[in-house]
C-alpha cells in the first residue's frame, strides 16, 4: 500500500479559510489553521486544571486562530458540522474548548455553514471579520471624538449622559451596517424615491425636507429565546408616504409593511451536561456560557443588521413588482 497526500481542509473549512483571508487582505492580521491549543494559550504555573480539560488542552486543535501584527492571538473560529450537535464526545470536547477560551479571555466564535451563505457576494463571516478590523482601526478615534464633544458640552452644562451619540459603541455599530444594505438603500432612493436610514446623511436630509416623500423604517420588534443558547430576533418595518400638511407637520399614510426574523446563537455552553439519573435521556445544564462574540461584534448586533438587510432587499423586490406596475410612483432619476 502506498502513501498519498491529504487535503488540509474539507469543503466548508476551505470556504471558511478563504472568506477570512479575503476579509483580512491588506489589514495586518493573519489567519492560521489547525493550531494546537497549547501553542495559543498558556496557563500560569501551578494553576489547577481538571483532568479532562487538561487532556483537551494538550491534544486538541483550534480550527482557525487570527493573530495581529505582533503575533498575539485576537480570536478563535471553530467550524461546527452536524456531528458537533449529535456526537456526545465532540460536544463535550467543544464545551471544554469553550471553557479554556473563557479562562484565557480569548474570544471564540462557533460557526456553521449558515455563516458562509453569500448575500450578493458578502457572507456573514466576512462581515464579522471586516467589523472586527474596523473596530480595531477606528475605535480610538471614535472615543477621542466623543470625549472631546463631552468635554466641550460640559463647559456649557449641555452634556447629556443619555444621548446615544455619546456612546462610542452605538456610533460604531450604526456606521457599520451589513454592507449590501447601503447599496440597496441607494438604489431604493434612486429608482423609487424611497428613503431609509441607510442612505448617506446629506441625501437623507434633502429627501425628508420635501413636501412629499416615501420613508421605510423599523417600527418595533421582539427578541426571544428559542433554545438554551439561541434566540430569535423579529423586526417589523413599514413603508409610509409622508405629506406635509403644514409647516413642520406631516401626515403619514401606510403603503406596505413586513416583518423579518433571524435566528442566532448568542452563547456556547461552558458547563458539561449532567445526566439526572443513569440511563435517563434527560439532561440538565447550568446557564454558564461562553458568549458568541469577537471585538466589535455581538450576535444581537449581527442579527439586527441582517434583519435590516433582508427587509430592504424584500422591499426592493416589492417596489419593483408593485409600485411601478400600480403606477403609485414614478421612477425617480437622480444623479
């Protein structure tokens, strides 16, 4: 029998690797596959580690580790296929990895094939990595600008601790939507005269200063648990015709509404499942989790932005099929 070479990745792992590489191109960060845990993390001498956890630490590998330009690990990505949910040994090994990362304060993101789905050539994984890079590059400037503004406001007694624009995290999040949202929003305004919050501020200001305009906006939503570690975000949206009845006063007429829901995993278990009794199918878990997030990104933010993207994408389809055919509006030709 002769030896033969072996592929480094399966299909999904290869797609994961290429998506990360594409998002990191030219940014000064590096991605390494198949890294042993003990080469990424070190424990303090004398630290007591449970036996099985120590075995995982000494023998297991991370699927992908992202390093900065000083070759320090920033976060870990684990790709979980279907067996990670059904194979008890794999699941327990995953839990121990989660716990090790938590103890080392190393962000860990668990993904599956859904993170590789492309929406007009942008995947959720690529968006996550791009947001991480932007967060590392821009947050210092955002903090500085907020502190300067608050310092100036405090001189005149105008500082407002409840103003969201004084929150650096809010500013970063609102300026980094799912990228295709901005492209669709621009088309919606150009082709149908529909205003959304995703167009640039100058265009938005000009649009809403008109006597009549169409505006699409969120009008509420719910975020509820669907399992121990997953939630469902549902957001509602409405398209309205705004008409100026008198100076500074508008009347609103509902034209269309829709709701979008997105399921997301907010945490990964960091406590082993314990059987209630021998030969029982029932298990009990603690609420102890390793949160699914990397710097600059949380799962709830991702779910919100994905809902917004899916909503305006659906709106564009509806506008093409309904507004023009019904001659409710004329196509707006703007440059």
